[in-house]
């Protein structure tokens, strides 16, 4: 498959501080790629380089086959970006905000109302944006980024501050767009979100990718202590190593009909990240 995004040995410094060091990524078209790291790791800086807002000190990056240091309107018309500082016109209504960008992007205005519904703002179209909560503004920015049905959508912590039910609806919309061919570059420190949505995940800390792969690949790679967790009918939880010594104990519980549920205990993304970096995803 052709790459939607490539980064090769990207380095970015701000004065004496190195923000990104030797980052290399290839993201296929139609892939939902997760960039998982704590606040301050360099995730937003990475997005700004790939979208041409910042220039790297060393290395090369491309988006839709074009060098990111020479992007033009043709490329930007195929890209959507959602960050925490994406501007909105506060004195305009939600609908008028989208109508303005619909005109700029040459999209159909009839798609505005259904899109507001999809992001949970169906009844708020005629309300001024300055009266919106932070979460509502975030949903409107997301709707705006989706107006032109972008080939690539950059989402920087897209569900931060949203209530769980709205976040679930956003996830459904993302997966729907992915199934229709949109490539996603998702930065997040939400482990559950990354586990649920992403085809592949890069674990990113202090400007460096410490590991990368699918959730299954990462879980298998760092699953040194193979364990089984059994929930007994009594409500008691029993966690034992999956080895020869405990196989008879597991078998006895099963044969006695005492096991309500049983599954293996793979390390979570949080477990893996802490093991690799010594810090939590906060």
C-alpha cells in the first residue's frame, strides 16, 4: 500500500532543547495510526512538522507524496487538522462557522446539519460559539475538519474534555471515515482510546519513539510474565502464572465448574509504557 505520511530521521530543536530526535514513521493510506505519549513529549510538534507549520532541523517528511516543506493549497484541501488551539469565530453561530469554511473548501452546505448531528451539536447550530463550553468547541472544530472529507485527518487529543458518550460517538465517526479510506494520525495519552481505535501505535517519550507496532505485537513482545485470571463463582478473583506448576490448579477449578470467566493477563499499554520509560501516560 502507498504511504500517506512518511517521516525519516526527523530532528527538531528549539534553542538548546531537542524536541524530536530521529523520528521515522511510515503510515499507510487508510491506516489509523496512534501517537501515544504524555503531555510535553513532542506530539504536537510532530504534527506541525508533518503539516508544514514547522520546519525540521534535519530529516525529511512527506504527506500525500509531497515534501512537507513545500506544501500548497492542493495538499491542504485534502487534509484536516484538529488541535487544542484550532481557531473558531466566537461571535458567529456554529452553523455559520461551518458555512464559512464550507465556502472556502468548496463543499456542500447541505452536509453541515448532518455533521453537527454526528458530533453531538445537532441542536446547537444557531448558538454563538462564545456561549459554547470547551467540549462543545472541540466538537465543532472536529466537524469543521471533516467538512471536506479529508484524505488525512490529524487529531491532537480529540476527545480530551468530552463526556464518555460523546467520545464514543466521535470514535464511531472516526471508524466510519477510516472505513471510507481516511488516514488518521491520532495523538493521545488516552490508552483505552488508542487500544480501541488504532491499527498501529508508536510509544513516544521525550521526543523519541521507544517502540512501535500493533497492540497485539506490543502486548506479545512485553508479555514476559504470562498469567491467567479466573473469576470464580464465589466472586473471588484468582491470578496465577500460566505454567506447568499451576496447570493442575487451573484444571481443578475448571473441572469443578467453579470458574465463571477466565482469560490471560497481557500487559496494557500503560504497563508497557511505564516499563520502557519509567513514567506514566499523564
